[in-house]
């Protein structure tokens, strides 16, 4: 197309856009990235990739080449990962794949599996996830995570179904809003990606060194296009019958570490006063445990007695001696099954029409047996606890060795059973108008639903009292005794029973329309969208009814019948027999709804409708003989929210609705200039947003005590998080898939929340007069409409979080060393700081961020063989506020961790379908995930997920 025609088209398009803006809303918008028209009209990144570097390689290097070329042609800051072919994504987990991108921090579940991602120092809630441009919202939780906001569980999606992942770190006006940190778009495979008839199969067996056994998994994907090239379909199935295993140690999570609560006679008060302490008997009890320890029943345990039996320690050291409140070895094992279906149909009756529909369905079943054996190191200050003998402490007051008389352990057996469903349907169409097709209309829709149903009883039984040897030489204590904790007949007695279930529902629906004037490189685009998003969480608790019935059916004398030897070196529970004997199914089904779940996630829902309109300008032009590409635009987004949740007032439980609305203008500008044949410089400035966390908005309305002066409530009026962004960088392309890139970035994020106070009337709080008690009504008198209540709630801070950093990447083929050899490596450095009047309130936003991250992959392949080694490393980070345990000023922090993964394959070219034998090993070095409190010998958690080995075969017809 000549330049005069382009300028005329752009001028006409801009006039039409202004005319439309003056006359009313623009009912047209497209969800980017929009690659559905790649066969009829090649997308810029695909067309230019061919022009820039002729791709002559296949396999893994082919996917790296596509990633390099897509980055080179992009206007903003993006990174992409491509599959070399349908069903051949380079990693077995989408989160693991994304972690290879600079600036991406992976969030792993306790079994080591990558579940969620964070971009450039901002949490998972700040990342928007889409499939083919349509919003993704999942109901699944993970093993130890609340996920009550906007997190996305990436483990639900089979990698075999996707052939492109793109991370947009700088926005465009045409991209959906909602990701202040960035947007991740996953594009599923389509028939016209590879025209003709094709069938790809894979079959693998997976072995985990902790869980043992072999778990099968496989996929089958078929595609067909007709000879005329007008119609195509693709269908695929994927099935995983997975097994997981974790062994390790936990500190009791919320209880942390604690110290003795000495009585006045024992010298109490000489040390640091903390809560949740363990008491020491004032008199030696008369029982077998004390006698076996050589103690004389009836002796008074006072200050002198403690000093005599713990030589070398002062009474202050004894009073400050640190042990875990509920330190416990852990063993987890179970099944993690997933069955998925992908369907796609495309119709291209002419060069001017492209219609498609994509369908994705996933059903996951997760059954996990979680066993802990807790050392009872707390009793809330009552003098009924174990007696320390010959105790030794280090310079930090941590107990390194001791004999504990009257110690007791108890089993926590928690069988998780969880079912998750997810489906998404995305229809869409593209139409080209005009003699040269320079007017394009895109219409795209999407609907998704996801459900979760979790059942989680907890069975707890106590051991007899015993005398145990305690040792802590690495932060994770062990206690040994003459008792066999793996003996069901040891004499176990009841501790407690719990029954906590949960249901979740997420729903999304969106409609987008986009009108483009001009070609794919020089154009004006206008559009609109409407999106709805709902998430509902319901917690249920059946303990009040089930516990007395179950303990009546299974007495202490009967317990041994329902206990078994466990795989972790201590007992477990015969769940089938126990549940049958206690009518568990009946009580589980009848469990009443409560206000909070087992992980403190609140019952409630948010239902929001988001509308947006945008205008965007794209241009590619010569400046001093070099191409300059510009993308500029503005997006207007409005949100209406209804926040609902249960409140209990005056003894009456009812659901309460709170409403809010807000709107934002989100401008964006990106430019890329090819300053030399192989050098591209980039700059981007933008404003992005993430909507506030629903967990901070749920009603949770209460009045403090018997009065009406003070109360608590969620805050539906929270403003969104707003990030002002600036990026500067560039790349030098060294040939083939090689390039070196460097980017500097700066984000200023406002909208963070902290616990503050506001003044509201009872009516503004949504508290009816009739729900008040008689005493409260008397206090209110006739002032119901004017009496102000001091309300504690989350409020937006007058402060900002500054995220500054840089990232570099180097991709380099090494054919001059060995043909097919190469490597890719990247490094990210982050610096977070706060500013503003309420800067102190943002400290929680600094936790959980790894300040340094890097990963590298070395690869080699030829026509038949491929070998790839990848290493991902993240620096340990602070995870909590100070003084969250009994150690003054201590903070939870994670240990540095690197993980080495291997992937290899060999193609049997002389056999039908050219089958490829594959081998992958995850966590090759068997690295655990470790967290501490304050000191390296005060452990928080130690999870060893083992090494996972997958061997299989795949091929194509």
C-alpha cells in the first residue's frame, strides 16, 4: 500500500472516530491479542517474523525463534512462548513456562507445582489472565491457599491445548483492563494453525519419589480442514491421573513458636511476656511418664527446682526458651486427576469473513491425605504442660536439646476431597470491508463457569504422656521416645473432630466489538466491551452436630479399630471405616453455612459489571530511514459492584448487600524504533488498574460488645489500585533466535489499603433498627438516622508503592560450538519502596517479593534428538510483618531456592508417525521449599515435594 493511501485512510478513520464519539457510545471493541484471523490476514508478528529471519529450524529451537521474532516486531514490551507444534508445548505446566520470562515470579503450592504467577513485584491479584482475549476466573483453591480474590489457578489448563502464551508488560488501549502488573493471554490451538488432516497423540507415565507408583497421563488432538480452505475443526482430549507426595515439617502455621509461662514461684516475669505459652506443672504429677523420667511425684517445681534440673541456664533463659507451639512432621499423598476437552471450529467462506467458536472444559478431582503429628507445645498459659530437663539453648534463646517429661503428641488427619469444574465458550467473527479490506470489524464473546466442592474433615487423637528427647539442630525439631507413634494400639484418646466444607462458584461473560480503519500496521481502532465477573464463596461447618455423634459411636476404647500404621512413620486413619461408623456423609451434607472457612476465607460474593470504550492509533513510519512503530490510545473503564456476605446482628444471621461504582481513564503509549539493522529501542508509558480485593470489601458487619459506639465492616467503596508505569529498553538481535535485551521499568502504585476508621450511621452500615438488641435500641433512642458509629475497615492509603527495577535477557545459539546448541538466560532485579503520609500502612505490600530472580536454559537438538536443562532461581523474601511469632521483631522469610528441570526426547523417524520418546525430570536436585522465623534454626515450614520423572511417547499422523 502506498503512503498517500495510508494517510488518506487514517485521516478518514480519525474523522469517523471523532464523529462517532460526538454522536454517542462506540459499540465496537476487540479483545487483544486476537490471532483468530492469522490465515486469512497474517498477524503482524507472524508476517514480520518471516520477513526478519527465515525459520529453517524445527523443534524447540523453532519455538525460541518464534518468540524472538514476535518480540522483535512488537511495539510495546511483550514476551511470548510458542509451542513448536500442536500438542508440543515446551513445558508440562503453564506457570512453569511463564517463569522462564523475565520479571515473572512463580507461586508454588506445597507440592512444588507452579500454580500462580506475579509480574514485576506485584502480587497475583495484579495479573489479568485471558484465554483468546476472554477473562479467566477459576474456583479452585490449592492445598494451602485462600484464593478469595482474583487469582487464577493455571494448573487447570493442559499445556497440550495451547500454542502461544503472551505476557503484555506494557498495555494497549485495546487490551482488557484489570491487570496493573500485566496481562497474560493464552491462545489455544486451531485447525488452521496447520491446515490439512492431523492427529497428535501422547502417552506418559509419571513417578514421584515421595508418593511412589506410576501415574498415567495422555492426550489426543485431531484437526481437519477441507480442501477449499473454508472450514476446519480441531478437537482434543487430555487426561492426567496424577499422584502427589510431600514430606516435611510445619510449625502450626498460626501458632508459631512459643516460650514457657512460668508461675510466680517458678520465676515468671523475668523473661519476655508473650501469649499462647506453654505452662509447667507446679508439682510433679504422679504418673508413669514422670516416674520414667526419674522424677519424684509430689515435688514442688519452683525456681530452684528448674535451675537444678536445667544446669547452666538462668531462670530468664528458661522463661525465654523457644520451642514450636505445634511443631509437627508432615506427610501428604494423594491423587490429582484432571480430564479436559478442547473443541474449535472455524468457517472462512471468503477472504472477507472468518467465524469461529472455541470450547474448553476441564474437570479436576483432588483427593489428598494430610497427616501431621503435633508436639503439644502450648496450653494457653495453664500449668499443665511438659517439664523441661537438661535444657540447652543457643544465643538466640532457641532450645537445641532437652528432655521433656510429660510430653504429648497428637495426630491431625485431614483428608481433602475436592472437585473442580471449568468450562469456557468463546465465539467470534471477523469481517473485512472495502475494496482492499482496510476496514475490519471484530466481534468476540465469551462465557465461563467454574465450580469447586471441597470436603475437609479433621480427626485428632492424643498419644499417652511420655518422656521424650527433643533436638533442634537445623530449625526443624524432632522428638523421640520409647513409644511407637506408628502403633494404632498405643493408647490413643480423643482430642477433637472438625468438619469444614466449602463451595465456590465463578462466572464470567464478556462481549467485545472492535472496528479498525487501516491495515494491521497503520490504523485507527475504536471499540467497546462489557464484562461481568462473579465469585461466590460459601463455608460450611458441621462440627457441632458430627463431633458428639461420632465420639459417641467411636469411644476412646474403640479408637484403635479405626487407626492404621501410616506412611510417614506415625499413625493414620482408616477413613472408609471411620466415616461409615460415624455417618459422615449424612453430617457432611447437612453442614450449615458459616461466616468463615478453615483457611479464614470469608463467606460472601462479589458481582461486578465492567464496561469500557477505547480509541487506539497504530502507525509504522520511517524516521531517518529507520522504521518507527507507535501505539497510542486511551481506554475508559467503569465498574459497578455488588458485594454480598452474611452478617450476624442481634443473634440473627442474614446476607447483606453493599454497592459501589467507579470509573477510570487509562491512557497508554508505546514506541519502538529500529535504530539499526538489528537494534530496537523501546519506550512505554501508561496507566493501568486492578480492581480492589473482594476479601477487603465483604460486609462482615459487627457491632463491638453490647453498644453501638464502635463496629467493624468491609468497605465496598474502596478505590481500585492505579499504577503509573514507565518502561525504557531495547534489544540487539544477533542472528537466528539470538538477541540481548535490557529493560528498565518503574511503577507507582496507588490504592493500597490498610485498617483505618470511618464514621457512619447505622443506616449507612445497613444495620436495621429491628436487628438491635434492647440495650442497643435504648442507647440509640430516637437518633437512628444521625447517630455515628466509629467503624474499623479497610481504607485506601494516602501513599504509593514504588516498584523500580531492571531485567535483562540473552538468547544465544552456539552453532559454532556444536550445531543445534544454544542457551537462554534472564535476570531481574527489583527495588520496592513506599512514599506518602500513610507509607507505614503499605509495608504488607513489600512481603513475598523476591528482590532477585534469574533463570537459564541450555538446549541442544538435531534432527532426531533434543536435550534441555532449565534452572530457575529466586532469592528468599520476607513473608510477614515483624513480631508475628513469640520472637520479638521476628519475621517469616523464605530461603533462596533454585530448581533444575530436565527435558529430553529422541525421534524414531523410521517408524510410522515418527514417534518421539520423551523424558522429563522436575526438581532434578530434589530441592525443598523452606521458610524460617527470625533465625535459621526457627523453622516455619519445610516441604519436600520430591523429584518427578515423566517418561513417554508422542507422535503425529
